[in-house]
């Protein structure tokens, strides 16, 4: 390809926040019928553990000419390129997160839709349209686990050569 140059992107987009649920309620020892059994209703109030299994990584982008372009990496692993970006590198990977908490509990996961990535020389790129493969009402399984993937659209303009990094805060909590 004439006039093309590789853009090396080693994106490490990982940052997880663990949020505890509401504090556990103690049983009433002064009630009419005291019991030593734990309450069956309501949340247990345990912590939610968030572990980033793999970072979102666009690997290398091949820039075919001047102007702007974008590379898309979807949660299912499919990818696309547009504008001056002609292709993604073969080692591009989606991000993957594992959540652990109370079995069969509903959770809420929040990720920003857009973040900025920076190179050591101060150059900046934008990751937008961050999406996940989470169902509309995510829930931990019987073992208290939930795994989801995320991806996004990386917008490139001008001479953006070099490695870029950014943090994508992920917040998971019991509703």
C-alpha cells in the first residue's frame, strides 16, 4: 500500500471500582420471636468484586493516508475500519471483566460512553461508543459470577503515531 504507515496502539484501558452493597442488617434480638437464623429476605450486603481479565487493545492500526478515520472493536470480537484507518492489527482484543458477589443478585454496571487516550508526547485520541455485551438486567449466576466483554470505536485524526493509554472506569454495584 503506497503512502501507508502503521499506527502502534498499545491501549491499556483498565480501571475497576469495587462498590460494597448496603450494610448487612442485624437480626432483631428484641422482637416477639427472636431467632438465630439469618434473615431470608433482602440483600446479604456482601461486597462486589470486579476483576479485569483482559484490557481493550486495538494493537496496531494501519493508516492509509491523511485525514481522520476510526477503528471499531465490538464486544463480540468483530472489528471494522473507516476513513484513513485501513485495518486493525491481528492481536486486537476486546476487554473482559469478571464480577463476583452474592449468588443470583442483580447488579448494575456503569462504563462511560467516551474517554480520551494519551500518548507520552501529549497527543490525544478518543475512544467513543463504548459498549458491552451485558444483558439489559444483568444478574450474577448461582455461583455469584458474571463475565462481560466491552469494546468501542477509536477515532484517529492527523499524525497520531505511538502508543496511547487511558483508563476506563468500571463501576459495578447492587441496585
